[in-house]
C-alpha cells in the first residue's frame, strides 16, 4: 500500500479537530439549531401495546393555544404493535404549548391482546403479534453433513444455554431533526449517520426531487446503527414544517429513545460443542431464537436488526448444524447496532469454548490458539497474553481464596470493516491554505480529524493549514458511517485528491514538487482562483477484515454478587493507523459499550401493561466513570494492509471476555447478560430459584424443542464473518 | 408539565398556609421535578422553602446534632466535624446520586422522597401506589422491590439517609399545623408500611424543619450499600449500624436494613442480640437471622437476602474496625 512510511501525522496522535469547539460549547448539534420562527415538534405515541386505530382526531389539538400544525402519522385506520408507536405529531410555538396540546388528541382505538414476553409468545396458544404471521419465524437453517456422527466421535462434548438481553440505542445525543422549507426546497439539520441516505429518504417520503433537499449534520453525539435514515420522527418533523409553514425542530426524549428507535435483538442460545482429545473442535450445534420486536427487524441500510447471528462464531468447526428463529413480541423493532449480531454470537460461542476448556482441563487460551483460523488473532493472542500476564494470572476456575474471587478471560472478534465509494473535494488557495470537503459525517468518531491528518500528511502541511467540511449533501458524496467503513472509504479519496492536486499544482506552477519549502510559491502562482480537484476512492489504499482480541480481569464478590472489572486489554488490528488518538478513543468507547452490555444494560418490559419499565438512564443502566477499569490498548499497526475501520470490532469481544473472566473467578457460568448481582448469586446457588424461574426454564426448553424441529437444512454452511 | 405558580415562604407558618391549595414544598426539587415532568405530581403551586430561617445549618450543642432541612447532601457528605461522630450518616449521604444531585438535594427532601418503583414512576401505569387497583410488581418485575411489607404495595423506601438516621436514633422535627412534633425514623415511615398509597407518614402540609441526632459519647456508626453500579445508583440493599464499643463489645447497638421494606427495617430482637457482644461472624449471623426471618421474597428479589446477610456482617465489622 502506498501510504507514506516516514510521517509527520499519519499513524501518530493528533487531537480532535473540533475538540476546542466542543469543549467550549461552540459546536452546533441538531438540538442547538435555532432559526427565526422555529417551532417545537413532538410526537403523540400509542399507549397501547397493540391496538387497531380507527381514527386519530386532532381538531382540539389544532385549536389549542400556540399550536401551528398537527398531523397524523398514517392516513386512515391502521394497527399499532407496540407501546410507543407513532400516531400523530404536533408543532407549536413552545415546548410547553406542544406538551399541553398532546393531551387533547382523541384516539378511537380498539385495544388488542399483546405479548411482551418472548417465551409466552412462543406458546402454541399465544395470540399472534401480527395477525398475518406466526410469532415464531423460522430463519434459514444451515448444516453440514455428519453432525451427529461428529458428536458421537468426539472425545468431549459440552452443552450450554446462553442468553443475551435487548440492548437499547442510547447515544448521548438522542435522535432528532430540524427542518426548514423555502418554497419547495427542504433543508434539514439531522443527527444522522448518513446525510446522503437521509436526503434520499426525505425526498422519497415527501415526494420532493433530490436536488431540492439538503441535509446537514455538523456535529453529532453518537450514532450506533439507528441513525442511518430520518426515522419516522424525521419525516414527521419535515411534514410538520411544511404544514406549519415554519421551521420545526423535533428532538426525541430519552423516554422515546427506549421505545421506537431500534435496539439490539435478544438471544436465547442452546449450544452443543464437541472436540477431539487434542482439543480440536469437531462439531457444533446451535438452536437459537431472539426477538427483534413485532417483526423480524428493521433493515436500516447499515445491516439489519435480525435476531439471527453468525454461527459458529469465528472458529473453524468441521461439522455444524445451526437453526435460528425469531420470535415476535409487542415491542419496538430492532435495527443495526454496533456490530449487529456479533456481540450476541460471540457471547455464546466464547462461553461454550471456555466451558469446553474446563471439561478438557485445558487453558482456554490454548484452545483458542488451536482452533482460531485467523493468523492475525493468533498473533494478537500471543502478544496480548504476554502483556496481560495470562500464564501468571490464570488459575483453575473458582480456585482463588476468600469470598472475593478473581478471574481472567479472553475472547476474539472478526469484522468486515471494508469501505469504498467516497468522493472528496480539495481546494488549494493562493495563500497556501487548504479546504477539504466530504459528504461524510463525523459521529464523534474523529472522521474530520482523519481527513485533516491525511490531507496534511500528503500535502506536507501543518494541520492548521487544512480546514475540513463534512456533514452536508452539498459536499461530494460519501456513504453511510456504519459497518466501520468510514475511514476506509474516506481516507483513500483524500489521498487521491491530494495526489491529483499536487500533480496539477506542479504542472501549473512548473515546480516539480510543490510541497515543503516551495509550497507558498507554488500556490501563489494560482493567481486569484483556487485550485479545485476531486478525489475518488480507489483500490489499494484500504481493505477489510479486522481482527481483535480482548482480555479481561475481574473480581467477583461471591457474597453480594457484585462484579468489579480490574482491567481490559485490547489487541486490535485495524490495518494502517491513521490517527492513533482518535483510533484509541474509538476503542475505549467500544470497550465501555461492551462493559454496559456485559454488566448493566437491559431493556425491561412489563408483561401486564406492555410498557418498557426502564425508559430512562436511571434504571436502564449505562456504565459510569466509576465502572470503567484501566483499558490498555495495543494497536497492530500494519500500514501494508491499508486503512481498516475499527469502530465495531472493538466492542464485540468485551462482554464475552468479561463473562469468561467471571466464570473463571466463580467456577460456575453466569449464562445470561447482563451479569448483575442477582444473576451471580443465582448462578452460585445462593438464591432459591422462585417457581416462576422454573416455569421459564421449562418454557425455554420447549422453545428450543420447537426450533430444533425446523426442517433439516440442506447444502453447505455459509461461512460466517 | 402542568402550569403552576411559584411562591417563596419566609416562615413555616406561611409555608403551611401556602401549600394547602394543591401545593407542594420545593427544596432541591430532585424528586418533585421528576414527578412533575412525568405528570405523576401535578401541583398548582410550588412553595419554595429554601428561604426558611435556620434551615441551612448543621450545629452541635447540648449533646445533639441539629441538621436543618435545607442542608444539602453534599454538605453532609463533606462535613468534617460530623464525620467521626456520625460516620454512617456521612457515608450514606456520599452514596446518594451523583455530585450534581448531592449539591442540590436536601436532607429534608431526601427523607420525604417518593417511591422509585418503576411502576410508580411510569407515566402510563396506574399502580396501587398511585391509587390504582394493582401492585404490578407482585406478578411483574420485582427485582428492586421489598422483602417485607404490611400492605399490597411492594415498593421499598428509597432514602438511605433514613436508614443511617434510624441507626443513629435520630428524630425528625415536623411543623404540623401550629405545633412542632417530633418523630422517630420508624414513625416517619410507619404509614407507608400499612398504606399502599403512602410514601411516609407526613401529611401534605407537614413540613420537615430539622433532624436531630444524639451525639452519643464514644458512639460509632457505619453504613454500606450494594448497588448494581459502582456509583450513581440506587442501593439494592443498604445497611447502617451504630453502637458504643466498649472493650470490643457493643452497647446500645442498632442495625438497620434499607431497600428491603417501605420503612427502615429494624428488629428489636436483632439489636438486643448484639447487646454486650463482640462482633463476630456468629453474632453478626444471628443479627442477620433475626432481621431476615420474616423476609418474604417475590418473583425476582430473593437475591436481596444473601446481600443483606453479607451487609449486616460487613457493616458490623466496619463499625468495630
């Protein structure tokens, strides 16, 4: 790969370009947009988990003081399938006026039976969540031949049931838009992972030509897969603005985030794994199901919200049988969420692998080195084990003395991370300054800084000489910021633009290498017009396929069930490191999100009322500063591989490594995430299991039996990521 | 949020007068504003009590600590003079919420706070505590709920300051009509034990003026809690203890559990069993047995029993350490 070997910025640490603006409060987020005459928008949502809506009457709402527009979410009669489904939207002169008016809506609704418990929804006599479909949707099953024979011939076979929770999208900045019409032209300020994707979606939904829609996203407080399109709220916001004839800002509340923006599907996994006497994996069998809400999950353009996941995850197993189902409940749809499917898949696979190691009396790290086909992860495991002190720290499960037990665990991840398709505009001014414009967006990941670093490096300039514009559909097109594709998609386009610009400048100025000492002189020859070139993504500068491993060290209080994470070590490959500081920042964030998945986060729904019981950050618990351990990051910097994204792979193995460390500490497995004190104590047998749990176990067993009855699959296994 | 008027009271008498017309007392507002935003409370008038005289100070005279109702939890948590004498209270204050919350929340407001039950706090659930028919936690999600209750409501007392104060034999002084009445911590919450809609024993126009804590010579106290997160989280179980420790033996011992009942959970028998005893695993286990013997776990909260056992032992160990 032609990335420079000797560098000033590339591969080193430059501070976030917009850091000072963010720290000083100058950075303008969607919620900060204020336009003359701007109205506040809000959504009226279903308080029924299931209902047929005959009519939504808004006359009284429209007549309320300060209200400028009120619209229904859908025309005519329709069905709603979850508490929080959008019914109508209102815009008015103040937040208070709108909130007051929301109570005046008249809804003619026929409530229907509902189910929010996945196991109840699987019962044969359960009412259907969506009348046209059975609650259990069979996914595509896969198998290789001779699975039963392979198990029969195995020296050791382990079985386990593992469960993961529904994880909610709670970026610090909630979903939201500001929309303004000038005649038939729409401008939106959208918190989005895809300004161009939003433009298409707005144009289509509102029947406006694409050249009359502009989407702006200057700064963003995070997007993890749920912000690829305007969402129902974005379209309602733009419709309200059109009806009101005034700009409207509609920002969702934390409460709404918990209901209707997407989430990570749950999983219930019954796994059987076999190995030969040397520890080589021989056979794998999985029955699983999970919920994606009332349907099979939204495909939001960045990966679907399917409850299926890659299996067997990352390891090479010759004989496999995989049957995966999806169960509908009356809840909001799932969508892509940071490495969709992978943390789910990793949790079950890495857990059963450790359980196998226990059964074989082997070190779980050895078992990974024996069975992981990735040379990169092999290298990472060796490097990480050395740095972590794995050999010195590893003890037999549950063997540490005293009530507070320590343990260690590890896990690996794979992610495709490819990216392509970006165009970039580079402008060189006669005074030697440079502006780069790209229609990508910076989710808070450091995309702006990456662009600045590449341009400054290639042009031989100081960072300060390079201004960067992103997040505007008037800039050259780039793809969605998802799939960990942004850096691999953007950096080559900047490289290409720089190369072209240097060639043109050399030609026009007759200075063979206009960089360095000749730069100002060369630029001066431009006269009054800046030099503008367009760079295009090209092959040979970026690639895909990121591997990473993580090690976790924990302490578990066996009397209270409390888990303290002492340390996380990340060894991550992301090809050529563009900017070390923002890359490590991404990994810190991925690990912290993984800690939330491991120990704290879980959507809780109530069976009797159908509501989400923890639609806030008080009882939907995110890790806080005091919960974050030392995070040690080792980057395998491999410029020869080109640029690879890192945003998703770094969150995949965290929870698995923590769960394995907890199992190593306790000597028993806590088979369900999040690993909260009640679950630790239950796994230790310190809590008499209530009869309800026994019923749930029986229901789970019969659910797996139903999945196992799915038709025997034919044909070769699909190779997972 | 329903529109409301806002007035500042300058005396307890005027505060009571002003609050009678669908009013609520407003101090830090941490609890009340949350309820108003969720339309759980819809007062027509907020009566600011932060300007009441003599409510902002902590004093120590005549063998008693007097803590004004408007003293913030941050003040309590950082009070150097109080720390050696009322360690348990200071530690409990330091464990409440976040630094931002502690700088605004007052001790009076903390004691008078309403249930944190997720059914009660949900805008669209009309639970028993709000006057509805059912306590949904009984058949529903009861992980954070009580092991003991005298009524249909399963929501536990959320104030851990109350747990620490109960162990210290504190009294709450309340302006009730024209009189100032004092209550023990047990009395402050007794109504919530038997009445599902009650959060405490205070009437709408009862105003907490101050808390008084006896400054027992050589008295020690301690507080511990276990939550799901390391910080900024509600206790799953909390425990407070106090005693005089003479020759390694406890005198006038008090041991109290929190987050397991709508009241500070105490048992005279447990206190009596510790009297004159050293703290050992055996004496601590005995106290825990006596405190927990009538525990009645529901669907999801049996795990609180082993945590409570561990906390009783550890808090007593801490007390004598």
